[in-house]
C-alpha cells in the first residue's frame, strides 16, 4: 500500500467485519515517527489466531486462503525500523499499533486520512468512531457520537451532505495540523 491511510482503512474494515460497534483511531506524528493505533470492541482473536495473524497464510476469510493486510503492515513498519504490535482478547476486542520511523526512505506518506475516515463513516453509519490526529503537541478529535447528537435522530451521518461536510471539515483540520507541524 502506498499510504498509511490505506493501512488504517484496511485494519478498520477488519474491525467492522469482526463486529466492532466502537472504533478508536489515533494517528500521532512526532519528530521522527508516525504511529497509528486502532482499537475496537469486536470479537477479538483467540490466542492461537493471534500467534499466527501476521502470517500471510492465516486468514479467517472463506473467500480466499490468504490474509495480507496485517503481514503487509508489519513489513512496511519494520522496513522503516518500526514495528507492529497486536493485542487481542476473545470477546473483548483488538488493538493494532503500527510505528513507522518517519525519516526512513521507505516510510509511506500519511495520505488521505480525511477520505479514509469519511469512507468508514459512510460505509458503517451506526459505528461509533473516534478519530484523533496529533502532530507534536497539537491535535484535533472527531467523534461520531457528537455528530449524531448535533444532527438528531432523523439524520444519518452517512447522508451525502453530511459526508461532504465531514470530508471538508477533516481536510481543513488536517491542513491546519500540517501548517502548524510542517
């Protein structure tokens, strides 16, 4: 994958497939490193699955015999001198943390996080999603529970007008962090 945002999308889709009702996505950019964490309250993994989940020939899918998301993420992080950590408890949920050394030539760019977050909201409108993006000491946070409270019960956060507004809002927030951090 060419961007960190696409890894985030892949892992988040896994969480949704695992029955997550809440997803917490954090992207932290600090001097020399980029780290993202995705925590969910989905099914979680058994200890035996967790032990082999980074093997490309391990998958829970029935449509194909390979699962490349986590192995590719591990490879991408480790190629930069970073790492991938996965914690999971069956029946409780899973947390995936990927650390990239930002100054390494193989570190992918962050990419379109605004697009990733709006796509997740549009594709899973009932999902409770929080997204925090931190650059050094500054951060912003988006919480779909707050959005739902503002919209009222009759309006879905997946409505086209809401999605367009959310994408614009996220793009503005991301751009302001770049100006401050860059």
